[in-house]
């Protein structure tokens, strides 16, 4: 088993975690809106699409078909951006259902764009990071 196989497994593990987060967001939105006295928010209804479309799908494609695997820094930055966008949508949905607004809600999409841009730039420029002393380790092959 090569080190790159372990890294591919890590990328696929991220895709699975994002699938679990998408399921959680869908269940959270359904349960929250069940008790919201028939007040609905599209931000809450479609919050599951963010971890599904920006998390699970790209990591699944990279893990299955990608020859260039992302490094830990780019994965962490991308994950932070997706998390900020997902939490921002859920928070915006809660505020809409409650019937109020907040000017500070703009921080979530700005932080998401910043982190996701950093992650994408790091992936495109650096690509696969060195694995330290295990960089050329082939497990006996």
C-alpha cells in the first residue's frame, strides 16, 4: 500500500464526513421547521446542499479520479470555508424563522469566500504536500 493510497482514503473519508453533515443539516432543518409554526426559510431548507455540493462531491471526485491530491493546508482551509457557509445559512434560516435580521450575518459568506479561495489557491499552486520522512516510503514494494 502506497502512501498516496492512504491520502486518497483520507480524501474519501472527508467526502463521507460531508455526506454525514449534509444529512445532519437536512434533519436539523426538517425538525426545526416542524416546530416553527409553519414559518419556513429557504436558507434552512437548502442548507444541506452546501456540504453536499461543496464538500462531498468535490472530495469524492478528487478521491476517485484526481491525480493531484490536496495537501492538508488546502483541505483545512476549504473545510473552514464550507463550515462557515453552512453555519451562516443555518443561522440566517433561524433568524428568518424567528422574524428578525442581523447586519453581522454578512461575515459568514465573506469568511467562506476567503477560506475557500485560500484553499483553492493552495491546492492549485502547491498541490500535494511533502509527507516528511515518509515521502518515498513504499511499504516494502
